[in-house]
């Protein structure tokens, strides 16, 4: 038997595509389509999407779910060395949780001009780098289509 090894580059676009898959799961469950994953050493340790409707909990954002799942996986409250990929710019509530979790990186897709943490002029943990706009068009299209259907 011959093994073929695929050389897949695990870059920001790769991981954001996986976060978008989580967002699509949210949309199918009639949740606002936001998805998130947490990665450490090129390995996914948490996947999540919005669960606010299902859990009847306004704090059940994708980021919050992903942070909790990753912390449980690592058996610790800090996510040092981890990257969070999320399809929408985190809100102020999530930014607070992201700051406390001490992530190495936060990578988001679409900006949120109404509720995003940048609108509140907030910054995350001093050691956290933030990169926005990764696959932003795809993330925005998913959100726009979801809300367009809601307004019908």
C-alpha cells in the first residue's frame, strides 16, 4: 500500500474556511451565522458557532463557546499560544473574554460597524495580535443572506 501525503498549507484562509463551516451550521439551526475555531500548533482544539437561540442565552456567542471549549481541552483558563478564527469581528462582550483568555492571535472575517469591539475603541490583551478582513466577503455574504431571509 502506498501512502500519499497531501501538502496542505494551514494558513489563515484555511482556518477561516473552517470557521465559515461552523457559521453555516449556525445558519442551518436558525442562529446568526457566526462561527469560530481555536487553533494551537496548527491543530484545531475547539469548534463553535452561535447558540444564543438554542440555549436561550445572549452570551452564547461563537467566541464564548470556543473559548470555553478550548479552555476545557487545555485544562486551563488561559489560551496562551492559541489563535481564534471567527467569521465576524467580536463584540465588546466577547472582546472582554478574549482579553482575559490571553490568546496569541485573533483573526476575524467581516467587520461589524455596529457592535464590533473596534467601534468601542477597545484593544485586546497586549500580547494578542489582531488581524481582520480574512475572507471578509464570504463572511459578510453569509450574514447578509441570513438577515435578508429573516426580513421576508
